[in-house]
């Protein structure tokens, strides 16, 4: 909370008054996060190589992926570093929404770390048992959301996007719904992370959009003007979202095709949990389906493939998730990646349009 100390100096030096503005702290948080990743990246990657933290490529994956065998993984730790450092410096850690976001993000990152470690040490692609991982993810999200509802009176209303004053209060049923949003988002991002840069750019786009939503929800006057539910303290999520955007860009510097490092589950689960909890805290749970449409389609392709194969013995796609389907149909990796980025931008603009439609 460096900014609070600097802001306290404004009584003597008026220039320090800028630290009370969320917008200024968001910019500072952004550049701090990127600088941390950019500087620490080469050392982080060398450390992974030294510890032999290499990617284990699945045997049933596309043949073109065999060349990625051994590429350093668990690079998501770099993203977490780029998020946590600016969070400690430029956000208000007294705000319950800030610590709720950090607890979920770091907690999911730890689950991913354990999963990645098991894959690397045992030289297989299984990792943590699926049920155990889901239980741990759900438990963390439920505990955080439960505290927010019980102690801080967090709203249990679910808003319907694209409609004015449309929402319904599900009461303590939110204890089931809210964590499902977070867990679903985390695992959808995890499934999307299969090509160089495929997952991180949509995450950057979603985090940028949530920065806008959190700033508006935290400003009572703007929220009232746009007919958006005002959420006290939500503005403090803006510097946090800015840090995630910067950390994502810093990671992409090394992850762009051909990747020098992969994020691993420690990255995909943590950033997916980050987006999920932001959707909950800014009351955009249902809108996340639109904003994170790329992640939703990736997850649905896997679900569809599994159900179809179990019921009929036939596969709907050549391979799931769907980005592998397009690979096997002959599309180059870079073309798939960039087209998914374009779709993410379009969905973000569509999501932002709901600010005026409500």
C-alpha cells in the first residue's frame, strides 16, 4: 500500500494528491506489472529450464505439437508476480473486494502449481485427479464469496445483460451459483490454453473490459447515470485489472509464437479464476458468457465431444478443444490464434455496449 503513504505526503507536497485517483493508480499499476514481467522474464525462464520444468505434450495431440516437448512450463508464475507486486503497491488492501480477488487468484494458482508439478515430476499429462481439483477450486471460491455475503453484505442479485433493471435475487443460492461461475471460467481458460498466445490475449481483452466495468460500478455518479448497480469498493479492482492486463502483455512478450515459455495450469487456472471472480464482484456473471465467449466455446467443444463419444461412440470434432479441430483441418497455428483474438475483441465491444443498453 505504497500509494497510501505517498498520498499522505500530499499535505506537504500537492503533487502527491494524484495517488488518490483510481485512474492514475491504474496507469502506474499497469506499467509496474509490465516492467516486473519484462525484467524478470528471462531469469524466470532460465530458472525453469535449470529445474527441468519442461512441457509434457499429450500423446493424442496434433503431431505438430511434438516439437513443443520440453519447452519450459509453469510460466504462469511470472503472470502472478506481475499481478501481485503492483497489487501490493497500488491497491487498497483493506478493500474486501481486492483481497477476495487475490485470494481466489493465488489459491487457484497454487492448485495449478501442484497440478503442473505432478505432471512434470511424473512425466505424464494427468496431474491432479479432476474431482479433487474441482473440489479445491469450488471450496476456495465458496469460502471467499460466503465471507463477502455474510460479513460485508455482498449482493446476491444476478443481473441480466442487455435489459434495463432486469435481475433476480437468488439469496443464499448464490453460494452455489457464484462459485460455479468462478470454477467454470477457470477451467474454460485452462482448456483454451493449447496454442502459443491463444489464451493470454483473450484474457488481456477480458481484463481490460472488467477494468472499465469495475471503475464504473465503483463510481456512484457514473453508475447511476448508466443505470448500473453501484458496488462500493469496486473501483479498487480497476488497478488490479490493469495489473493483470500488463502482466498478460509481459508474459506474451515471451509466449508469442514460437513460445519460449508456457503458462501451465498455474497460469491458466489463476487467471481464469481472476476473470471469474471479477465477473462475480462486478455483477456481470451472465455477461461473462458473452465476454468470455472464446473460453465458453472451447469448454463446450470438450463437453460436446465427451458426451457424443460416450452416447454414440462418435466424435463431433476431429479433436477437442476446438482449436485442435481447426489445426487438424489444415489451418495454421498462427491463423487460429489471431482469429480467436479478433473474435475476443468483437465480444468485448459487444459486452461494453450493454453499458448503454441497460
